[in-house]
């Protein structure tokens, strides 16, 4: 049975920590591939801070496209006008892969696990996927609800103090983002004049 990781997020923009963490999880969990899924309309984020999904998808392709174990899906952004929910995305993936039904591994940060009570039908997620939780700076297992934490696999991955919000701030202040993002992503941000306002 194939093992496929699901790595969702706004990727606003995608950065090197996303790639490093995902590849580390892939190796530790022996996954066949990881599908990155840029969110359409993220339900728990301020929409004003999130740029157009088309740009985020294009940047994800540039950021992750050079790794043969990585794939980028437009599942949530294709024609998305409504909020994207993880449970719906996993159900769609199961439908797409029903011919050779793999095991799906939802990869989230511990900050997302803390927020799990606010997710849509979190219990159903455990019924159709394994949940893999990775460490994030400043968040502790003690902050999660036991009814969820006892059902997940915790993994320790390299903790790089890099965030999309930091990169957006750097761009706004004309600071260099070299080495923080894939060079192709850096070029795309400059070409499209993103995150300036």
C-alpha cells in the first residue's frame, strides 16, 4: 500500500522550511510522496493577508517542483470561492485515488493540533487518515487536547525560525529574502511585485 503525505497551507509564500520539514517527515515516515495543497479560502486565517490563490499555487510549483517526491495539487484552489476544509480535501483525495487506495498521512504543525477543536469535524479526519504532528517553535504538546494528541504521531523535525509572515515583512521593507525561499520563488515575488503593500 502506498503512503502519501498531505501538506496543506496557505504557502503565502512557500519557503525553505516547508521543503526541509516535509522532506524530513517523508524520510521518517517512509512516505512515497507528499502532496502540497495550497488552500483556497483558509477558514482560520484573515483573508486580507492572503494573496490570490493563483500566485500561491504558482509559487508552490516553483518551490517544490524540483523534488521528485513532491507534488503540488490545485484541489482547493480550482474555482474556490468557499472556505477550504481539510476533511473535504481528504475525502476528495480518497475519491481521486480510489483505484489504488493509499494510506494518507495528514502533516500538520503542533500549532494546528492546538487549534484542532476549531476544525470542521476533526474526529472524522482520524477515521480516514493518519495525523502526523511536527514541532513548531513556541508551541508545546501540553497545550493540545489529550483526546486528539493521543491519536497522532509526533515527529521532531529541524526547527528553522522562518515564517511566511517574516518573509512578507522583509519584502515590504525591501530586505533580502535570499536563502529563505527558493530562488525561483524570489524571482516570482519580484516579477509580480508581491507583498509590497
